C-alpha cells in the first residue's frame, strides 16, 4: 500500500506552480513593452521572493540569460527593463546568499562587459546611471574581475557611494553600490583606485550615521579584503579609522534590534535586512581576524560583542550562533587577541558551551577543537605582554579550572575517536594526540 503525505504533495504543487508562473510571465515580456513590461517584471519579483534555492537555480540558468540577451538584440526588451529584471535577481541572491554561476558563461555577461567598456570610453554623452547599473549587475553576477573592469567599475561605484544626501532613494543607491563593491572579494587593486574615497565614506558615516547598517558593513569589508595583498592598510583601519570600536558598536546595536523570537518567514523586508546585516558583520570579523596581524587593546571589547551575539542567537537562530564560532576560533588561531583577553571576554566560556551542545555538527566540532588546540599551544609559550612566569602560570590555572569545571577533558575524550575523520574531512591541521588539547599546569 503506497503512503500519502499531504504536506509534501502540497509543497510539490506550490513549487511547480511558482516555476510555471514565472515562465508564463517571462514569455509575456516579449509581447509587451514600456510600462506593461515593467508591470510584468514586478510580478516576477513577487514570485522570486517566495522561491527556495532549488527553484531559483532551476530558473535562472545560462539559457535564460542568453534568452534575455537575444531579446535585447531583437529590441523586445529595453536595457532599462533588463536591469530592472536583473536587480530583482540580485536582491534575492544577496539576501538569501545564493550564487548565480550561470550568468558568467552567458552571452548577456559578454554584452554587459562590452557596454561597460564602451560607455566608459565616451568623452561626451556618457550615461552615468546606465554605467552604474551595468557595473552593479556585473559585480553581483560575475566572479572573474579583470584589472580593466575593476579600473572602470570601482571608481564608478565609489562615486555613487560618496553621495551624502539622506533621501530614501539616495540611501538605496549608496547601499546598492557598496553591496556591489563588497562582491569583489580578495581581488588585487592599487590603493589609488579606492583608498581616499572609501576612507571618506567611512569617516562621514562616523560623523553623521546616514548609511544603512548593511551599507556600512560593506564599506568596511571592502577595505578589509584589501589586507590580502596590502598589509599597510592595517594601520589605517585599526588606528586611524578605529575599526574595532566601530564594529563592537554595530554588533551591539544590531543584537538589540533583531527580533530573535521571529521566524525568518514571519519577518518583513526591513527586519530581514537587519538580521542579514548582523550575519554579514560576523562574517566581516571572521575575515578581519584571519587577515589582520595588529594587536589592539580594544579587541577584548570586540570579542565580548561577538560572544553576546552568540548568546542572543543561541536557541533562536542556529545559523548566526554557529557563525560566531569562526571569528572566535580565528582570533585564537592567528594570535591577534591575547589568551588572557579571550578568557576575559568570555570567548573560552562560549566555546566550552558550544562543544557541549547535543546537536553539535562536524563543522562546529572541528572549529571548537581548533580553538582549544590553539589555546593549548599558545599557553606553552610566553606571549608578548606577559611580563612574568608567575602571571602566565596563573592564567593557565584559571583556564584549567574553568575547563575542569565544565567537564572539558571528558568531552574531548568522547570525541577523540573521530579526530582522524575530522582531519580528513576538513583538510586542516588537527592533532590526533588528545593531550595536545589539554591545558597542563
């Protein structure tokens, strides 16, 4: 006798109807123009908002992007409406953290690159808005940033992000430009292409607070990514722009603003954006502690802010609470935060709590083990600032007692049999000796 699950059946029908409805409306775009086309695109936006990742990826394929390019060529859709359609995709991919890999290989991508270069070369009659829109779409939807494209698009988007008006439209334009710049990631570029402008954007925000939370986070992350090939920027970001204090303040504000009891599907767009901004800030700190080598006394405040996010999210938002473990582990592994400050800020308490979670997955267990492995290794050597052996022994004793109180050694012993599995799964150095995870006094 076959089983019947009404919920699964209903879900399948809804999934199918969203795909079919999108295809139906998209096919109608060829048969209308102007405002009617805009209305159809708005209808597609509403459908896309309700899609899951699988639906989204099954619709926005190379074939669809090639189809759009053909419609442009045959003058069945204007460039303005094309960008309107693509920005609906961009909003979804940004908020839902989904990649659109098929755009990279499409003829529409090639058209956009050609248009960007041609528009930039114009001496007269340059359409600045069109160039901005093209650059944003290019940065959001592609992953291979050539030096030529960076030299055109980065100044163009920074120019938009420098707008200081506080109207809702200007705020959205600035936010979109900074979100696009964040997409560049670790790609190398010269300081003269960005440093003066991004510094001005950050300093203006510190005085006037007119950027959205998400836009401000993107400005910082764009600059932090540049550490990858230019560590001279560390002095600028830490000591001149005071990143540590700013990041701690942003985390504390967002932690207060997020409604932790609301489920994702119950949130409106502004609430979802606040939560997303918090996730992005935690990600920014993961990268910061990975790339930055400057120690700062304020780091204890920043680590404490991450711990507070972890505690607020724990039991309410598993994605964010899990995210908090990575920057704490990086802070321990790369030595930018002293061990005594990891203890003082509550980081060690948080990782001890996490490793005792009954539903701890492999990734989180791996992160916790790396944290304690690095703590143990660092306590074997004298750190800068530890003036006496007596102080170092006292620190080791405090950490040992805290671990003993939490039953840490028994917990590690329970996990020891899968150390080899974790080592092979994550391709990272993970000692197979259980004693390397213990603190000896």
